[in-house]
């Protein structure tokens, strides 16, 4: 099996290249090529800007009857990216550039204008020197002066470079660093002084405000005298004495009948029978060892305890006394 990629083709012994038919293609046929826009342009139909370097699938053809020094000139057809209008431009081998033909306008390019101006000046100078020998001498004198100025400037630059060659850049950087540190330290000291001044001013202002407030402050009103507590005397007196006084104020003595006369109902009890047999009941005065100021008249054979409905026989024992006291308190509502 033969190789797929070979450098030498096989030609049979009876091969005759003149017998190969040739294609008859038109001379103005077009080819599809891939190219980039050679310059900035603007579409005349829609005003879209097409920048240099934008890629297009263009159609290429050879311009008929236009040749520059035996070099053919080619024309390219592209379409606007916005409105699809056709734009054409062709090569310019004389100026090594491209020329806009139809569909768009070439934008301003300062570099191209500068080159054209230099070419124009150079051509005018050559035309003048061709017919005027004195002009040639003047131009040479100007050129020599210009060359001397350029040499002087070059020498100055060389001297400057030599002086800079002896400069210690490390020392310069060190000096710059020191000056920067000093400047930062000075700024820090200034900030501290300003801060201290502001603090001192604020303290003085606060002291002045405090002194003004003390002078303007009115004297405090005197406190009213404390009124004595009506029940303070009760705390000073002994508890036993207070109980006795409150008892006497409320019910009086047990022998007093004027205070309890409306509450006590006289009834006959076994105590009456005991008094008839010669037994005498203990009086209320003996219980409290105190006589009433104005004792009420009592019926013969009765006492204060009998008026309260208490039998004297029950007063001889201690539990009975406690019950008597509880009964008296219940009757008085204490």
C-alpha cells in the first residue's frame, strides 16, 4: 500500500502534460478571502464605525487595466456590520497603503497626514534646489547649523550622564528616608500639641460652666420640721402599762357597771344560791386590786362577774381564768 503523504508522485512513461485540459476561467473572477479592515472607516448608509483590525469574509478580484510597475491591483468587497451595505477598497502599492472606493469614508489619521506632509516638503525642496544653486547653499548651511546644535545637545546629555554616574543613589535614598522620618515625627508632635491644647481648652470651658452654674444656683429650701408621730408615745411606755390603759379606756374596771351596763343582762345563776348560803363571791376590785372611780350600784348578792354571766366557781382555776379573758375579749370585739 502506498503512502498517503508523499513528496514524489508517480508519472507513467507515456505521460504528456500538454494533453491535460486547461480550465478557461474569467480574468475578473472573485475569490472569498478572510481579511481585516486596513483602516478606520464609517459607513455612509447607516453611520456605523468600522475600526481597524475588524475581520470580514471579503470577496477579492483583480482590477482590470490597472498595474503599478508590473504589480497587479486588487479590489475587496466587504459588508457593513449593521446595515449590510457593500463597501469596496483597493490596494495602493505606490504608497504601500489602501484606497477607499465606495460605501464608506476613511476616518482621520494624523500619522498618515504627517507622512504626506513630510513627503510634500521634501519634494518641494528638491524642486527648488534643482533650478537654484544659491538655494542649495542655503540649505546646506542650515543643515550644518542644525547638525552642530544636535551635537552640542548630545554632548550635554553625555556630560549629564557622567555626573549622574558618580552619584551615590544609596546615600540619596537614605537621605530621603531620613527626611521623610523627620517630617512624620514633626507632624506627630504637632498633632500631639494640638490635641493637648484642645483638651486644655475643653477643661477650662467645663470649669467655667461649673462655676457659673454654682453661682446661679438658688439656695435650697429649708426642710419642713418633722411632725411628731402620734403613736410614738406608745413605743416609749411599757407594754404592760399600755395594755392596762387601753383596757381601762375601752371597758373600764371590772367593777364599773356604768360602761358595761348596757351590755350585761342580769340573770339568776347558781352564784345567787351560793350567796344566799353565806358564801360571798369575789369582787372585781379584788381581781384587779383597784376600785372604780364611780362604782355603779349593785343589787345585793350580785357582782361584776355574775353580771357577765360567769360563775365564781370557775374562777378558782387557771384554765377558767383564760376562758374568762377570751370571753371578755369576744364580747368587746377585741
